[in-house]
C-alpha cells in the first residue's frame, strides 16, 4: 500500500512539474550550457573582464585570429590586457553545436567590431570554437576565425 501511495504521489508530482521537466534530455541541457559558456566568453571579451575570461579558457587553448595570428592563452590575455586589441562588439549568429563525449563544437558566424591599435575594424567572420567539458564547465581549447569578404 505504501509503495502504491508513493508511486501515486511521484506520478502526481511529475504531472505537476509539466512536460518541460520530462522533455529536457541531457544532450539539450549540455548544448544550452555550451552556448552559455560561449556567450559568457564573448561578453567577457567585450567587457574586458580578463578574470572571467581566464576561467573560460582552457590552459591549453590555441587562439587563431582571422588574420592567421596564433596565440596561447597567456599571449591572448596579454594582448587584451595591453590594449593592443579591444573588442567593441561581438554579434554571433547561426550558431550550431555538436557534442561528442566531453568535446563540444560551436560553429557559426559573427559580426565583429574591434579596435586594433588605433584602428576601428568592422567585419564578419565564420567561426569554430572547440570546448572541453570539465566537472564544472565548458572550457575553450581551440578557436579559429576566418574573415568573410
């Protein structure tokens, strides 16, 4: 009797929770977390929040800019810290995600507004961002941007 009563209450609780709770499969939650990490990284870059950015980049990250320049994590953070590069705006679009075990891949496009030295640059890129999932979050481990004509 107690078991039947527990099952009844459990069923009732799940029914009250609604279809949203049952419909959230782990893959969609992982994709949402992956996109949230990608968005947080862009926000930190525009705000110049190097502390936040440091926590979003894996220690082994390779950062390939749209001009072909390759930077390590330390080099990329130094570039931002010195002001040689400042992101005024990053407007991503057409983002698609794929997850393979603990690797997440984000591809898409973005409009960029960047100050490089004293020059304001505005352009669009096609992007690939590769993340590694840790116990706490998604960390960027590789970035490749290609400037679009």
